[in-house]
C-alpha cells in the first residue's frame, strides 16, 4: 500500500524495491528502469483516422498506441497504448478498422486488440491464423465482427506481392482458426482493397421472396487490385466463402486505390494518371458482369485515396496535388459534377468520412490531420508535422513518409535539428518549407508556427524540379529574445546558391517575432557549419564550410531607451576550408572555441568585437594511435572525418584553476582544461564509445555517438554542469562536465537503454538530436529514486529520432501504474473522502450482520462459525485501512 497526499493507490512493491536498490550514483551503472516514450511527431498519416462515437474526437493509430485529438481545440485529448508485455519487440499496429462502437487494431504479427470507443477500454485480444515466422500481416478489413479479410506478405521477399485471405470465427470472442485464399493483390496497404456494396432498400423491395430478400440484404462485395485489374468477390454476412464468384475487370490501367460504396452496389478505383473509374450495377450479372462504368477525371497525378460519404451519394478523392480534395456528386442527374476544396497545404494521403454528417478527416503527407466540416471549412490538428524540404529535393511526395529511405538522412540533410526556446519552454524544429515549429513537450501541443520565409508552393512539377528556400541553421539567445537563422536556396546548376542570414526579435508585450535585419553572402558557399549566440547575447558567430567565420555584435540604435537594437559585423577570421564543425562560447562570453573535423579545437580570446586573439590548439599527441585503432575496427573510419557532435564550456573554477571544455565526437568524449592547454593532454579526460557502459555489459567497437546535449543545474551549494550523449545502439549516457584532479578517468553517472521499437530492420530508428528543456516532460515518481538531481535531468531530456519523432523518459513504475489504472477494472483510484465513506458504510453493514449472527455480546473466537470468522476478518481489514 502506497499512501500519497490525496490518493491511495494499490501498487506492486516489486518495482519500488528495484528502483530503490538501483541508485544512479553507483559508478557506471547500466540502468534499464527508465523507458523512452513518444511525446510528439508520431506517425499519424500511415493509417486512416476515424471519428469517435460522439463525433467530438478524432482517433488515429500510431506505432503501438491510439491517439485522441479534440476536433474543436485541435489538441491531443489522451492516448492509450497496448501493453508492451503483449507485444513482441518489432510488433506494431498495421491496421485500424472501426465496426459499430469498437475499434479493431491488428499488428504485423496477426494479433487483434479490440478497443471500446464508449468506455475507452480494451475488450478482448484475438489473433489471426497466420505464421509470424514466414509471413507478415499488411492490412485487414472486417465484415461484421466475425469475418476477417486480410493481406499478408512473404517475409522471404520484400518485393513480392500480397495475398488476400478470408477467415471467419464462430463468435465475436473467439479467434478465427482457419483461412481461405481469395487471390493475389498487388497493393500493400489499406487503399488496395475494400468491402461494401450493400443493396439499397429499393432494390430489396423488388424481390418478392422473403428468404431471398434476407439473403440479399447480407450480401457484400470485396474489391481488390491485382496489377491492371480490379477483382470482385461476393461475400455474405455470417456465410462461408464462395471462391467461384470471383470476377475481374481487365484494363490497361495502373490502379493505385479502390473503395467500395457502403450504401449502394458501386466501386470506385483510381489510377496513376488521376482518373477515377466508377463501376455500378449487379456484379453477379451474366450479361453485364462488371456493371456500368463511369470515368471521372480532374487530378493530374496518381490517386492516393478515395472515400464515399455515409449516404453513398458523394465521392471524395485526393491525389498528389498540394492540398486539394475533389467532391464528386454521384446522384442520378448530377453524376460527375465536382467541387474542388483547395488551399489545404500539403498533398493528402488518406481521408475518411463521418457516419452521420458530411464531414471529413484527412491525413497529409507531412504528418498532419485536417478536419473539414459540412461547409468545407478546414481546421488542422495541432500536431508536429514533418519537414517537407526533402519532398521538393527528391521531387517526390512520398519522400517524407516514415517508411521512406530519405527520412533516415534527416540529420545529414540541411536542418536545424532540435533547439530549445527558453522564453516559452518549447522545442523548435523544422516543419513545412520555410517554417519553424514551437512544440510544448509537456502539453504535447504545437503552440506556435513561425512562417519566416512566407513560402507558397502549389505543387510539384512532373517533369521539372522545385527549388524552395528552407531554414538550414538556427540559434536562439539564452534569454529567448533573439532568433537567427539561415535561409538557403539551391540554384539550378548548384554553383551559386542563395544564402541569407535573418535575425528576428521577440516582442515582450505582443509575444510575436519581428524581423530586424537580413545579411547576404556572409559565406561564399551554401554550407553553414554552425550558428550560435554568446551566453550574454552580445555576440553572434557564424561558421561556414568555406573556412570563414564572422563575429557579429549587438549595437543600440537608440541609446536612451535601448529598444532599437541590431547586430553589426565585427571580426572576420578563417580556419582550414571544409574542416569547420561547431563553435562554443565560454560562460562569460570571453573565449571562443572552434571545433574542426581533423580532431583539433582552436581557442580564441575575444578582446573586442573587432579583435580576436588566437590562443592555442587542443589536440591529443597520440592521435595517430587512435587512427590506427579505428583502422583495425573499420577501414572506412580513417577516411571519414570525426565531426564535432557537441562543444560546450563548463563553469570556470578560479580556486582550482580549471576551465573545462567538453568536446563530443562520434568515437570519443574529451574534457579539456583550457588553462592547462599548453601541456596538451594534461588534465584531459577521455571516454571512448567502445568502452563497456557497465561491468557485465560488453562494449561495441562499431558503435558511435550520434547526438549530444548540455545543461546546467543548480545543486545545493554550487552550479553543476551535465551533458548527455546518445549512441547508434540507442544508449543514452549522462556525464558531469567536471575535471576531477584526483582522477584521470571519465565515467558516466548513468547509462540508459533507450532502445526503440524497430518498425523496419532496413531503416532502424536511432537518435540524431537531443536537448534539455526547462520543465519536466513526463511524470516520474521522485520517492523511488535517491538522486533527485539526476532524476530531474533525465525528466528534462528530450531526444529526436531520424524519423523526426520526439522522445521523453519515464520509469517502469509510472508506466505500470498507468497501465493498471487504464486497463484493469479491479484497480481503482479513490479520493480519501470517498474511501472513508465507503469504509464507514461497509463497516456498518458488516457490524450489523455480525450482531445478528452472534448470540452473546462478546464472542469467543473459538466458538465462531466460519461465516462469522470471515466477517470479523473483513472488519479487521477495514479498521487497518
């Protein structure tokens, strides 16, 4: 029993024992009690979104969880995850289907999880008859609650086609045990097959035979794509499969999506040229086996998805055009009339309609949800969108999808990574082209979007290439009042790109960004290595790939009020070309460090804005030995430069004559004392990535550091500097940025196994950026940990994956508590007042019953009956509580 301030929770004592005994202060501890949790940027565009039962929320399945978004406010309205104990390591949700008031979630290994929309609770867990060792579930549709039509793909070949199977269970609570093959399908997602085509009431009334009319009312049609064909299969509610009824429409079209009308015998199929073919009529007819065909054409690119309205009188279509939805009228005299809803942003990937109203929910290619009401007014959900620059760079709308190979190069491409804005305590990253997103990790909502470049791009050119401007490097001042970023636009020939430095200032009263100035051509090349403000905000340094670095300094245009300020050009210097990597200022803004790719760091003293004095160069004497060791491990390591992942100054300690400088590269971490730089490696601490993180855990020589973040926290009596690094193997290390004169070794305070669920082995997920925020991100029980300072560091650490997902940390106890409260009906949470009333009432009932059963006022325990003994035991438990 764990007693808190206002609540009493029934929890397991096992996790408390584990957390308390594994104190982070043990040296080089390998801790697996902290777990990574997705807090933003989830994949919400790969599967169709659904409306909730009360039509107030939108539900979308992502990875292993369901996410609710409120339609009115656009904010996240709760999540529910499938317990990790019920899923395998690489198991994720691949299909989400709504049947009445329930959602059926199916994983790639064939498991079925049933979610009740009204109660927001899990109802049942089933599985499909597939072999996870040889095949993978791609998608699934349901006919009622007992019949499953699903696609599988052979694990031996990723390029092989999918097969369509039919399976039926005896009841809703039993899993299907057998399956029947319907045919082969060329598609590999939910848009390649669909079920519908119910007979209208008018058609049923024509049938005079009641038994035949009842049979027709249960008939449906399965439509799926097979290369240049659309195949039809008649199915019946509660009936077995009839394989002989399979019919095909043979055409020389490259079909991309198909959708069945839920209210009428009608099927729509879209092709790669933007044409829509609508088939209607009796699909079992001998004279006209494929029904009547109508061609609709407006789109200029391939169709992504189709959707019928709840009445079946309207068809919606989306293609590769930017932000367009076409509304087709399918009523008798108006067949083929259309209306275009434009100006919605990025190309749409999926769409779904409401059951009761003409409302739509759309998923865009940049991972955004859009709601369209009956008046065709759009409203976007406040989600973290993906960076769209790669879409124009590759001239392909599918290049920014989560399963695209280009998304793995997010760190290598020109992006600002992940920054922290101190004034609003938000995370800042790239969004749509020319925009910056401000995301609150604790509230899980997009608070602000800065459209800095005012870029408006209509669509991609089929035979050309769009070269948009984008924000490639950005920096905030320490107080959050100033923003500087580079706008880069590649030229047609790639020789003379456009590069501009923009500086913005945030208004203290209006809370918006105001443009201050723009500087052109600071560097001769498009590559900008780093951009950073000094801690006092007086200097701004820009380091280019051409080897030049510029120091800009703040000036007051109105000395009386200090309200009009800007940055002027100051010192100009050079480093070896194509070797500049990162810059860092000391805490008092008097020293500038420039890290190079050749494993050296240059130290400059800032005398005034126009004068910098070169002091020294930091490098190890035995760099050649390290290079030879790397050559033995990986032949490519000698040719690959070791870029600086992180460079940061610690606090100066005058009594000990220590001024630490931390340098993080892909293979090692070094902390230098720049006051003793002339003695080279003296008072230099080093930690190699190949070292074992903990006794009993083997180190990996092929591992490398991928991201670094620095933070300063105030302890009991002094300021403590810490930093965190992540590796390709998804290990997160936390160190203290401090030089201990008594020890020449650098050891981590804690090592966290932050492994992520790998959706694809060909494109593994790992961390590319990280930073510390101001306030805690997730709830962690502080009573279970001894080192609260380290706990607060972990709780303020946010990481970004190569898929542009945001990750925070929590502990196993918190997840176990949330899972117990959400998924177990026996475990409840009471307020103390409610619990007191409950115990008082229960004790009164038991006491009255005990009085009736007793003959004497005082009973001797040996003379009690078995029932009386149980009642007295209950009373003792109540009194104890």
